[in-house]
């Protein structure tokens, strides 16, 4: 019997969403700051990455809190619905859709990363003048699965120190080393690892690179169609 892949939501910033859409991002690194239970021994390690580094690959895969190869990650990103839905959460909109007889939840969505609009048509009581007006900003953490447009399939996981990232892996993280995309002097040598360090500190704060934490490295491929398709 075929086991259905597990699915988890995962947050991405706007630049990283654009990299996913462009196909340049195939890895993500997340700090391994949570306790991990050994899948065979049952022991709880806090943090667990240091212990798992020396374990067989199959143990690392089963212990990874983000999933193992074959599992899927649906992307949470910043979004908006029409202004006339500003008073409702994503969960409530889903309930309203089901109550109205729809098979699946839906609503007009505008994605902050690139301004793309999906199902962008009128809601509420007609008549309407022109297209709907984008409503309030909604943080990625509040995006429900039905509103997500990107699905990723995990192809590999491992644990390592943050600063062990290679140039090739930094490129796979979706960073750009084009001079227009950073503030380094035009005469400086700006490597992919330097670019990733800048990105990491923008997301995690100044000094977070120097802390050199253990990270989960998750490799993935983008699947065609989002979770709602």
C-alpha cells in the first residue's frame, strides 16, 4: 500500500518566494533549535542536531522536523484578500465557502511577493464598479493551506553548521550576486556565500551568522500546481 506523503506548511520571505517562482531556490536552511527524539532509541536530545550529525542518513531523515524525502511542504507567504473580506480570517472564509456549497475553500488572493492575483473577481453583493480593492496585509504565518500557490517535495535532508555552506549550496538557496542586488563596493569580490550571509542576517538578525548554529538543510523540488489545485 502506498503511503500518502505528509504535508507541512513552511514560511518564506518575499525574496525567497520570488526565487522559488524563478526556479533558482532548491534548498532552505532552518535553525535546529528544537529538541529531537531519536526515531529508533526514543531518546530526546536538546538540541538534537549535534547528536544526529553522526547518525546514519535514514535516522537523520526520520528525525527531521520538516519532513523526510518524499514529504511535501506547502508555502506560506504574505497575502491579501479583497477589502470586503478584511473582517474575516482565512479559516472563516473557508467555512463560509463550504457553507455556501463550494467543494473547496476559495477566495480572490493577491500575493505580496510579486503582486500576482488568483481568482481575482468580485465578492459580496453586486453591482460593483471595477475590480475588487486589495484588503489588509496578511502575514505569511496566517496563510491557510487552501490559499497557498506553491508546493515543494523534499528530496533530501541533512544537518550541518550554518557556516559550512558551500558556494554551490548558497546559489541553491536562491541568492543573487549581481552588483545591483547588494550594497558592497563594485570593486569588491562578492561571493554567493557572502550574499547568503547577508540574507541570513536580514532574516535572523545581526550577529546570527557568527553564532554559527546547527541547521537543518532541506533540499526540494517544486511541484506543478499549488496545494489547492
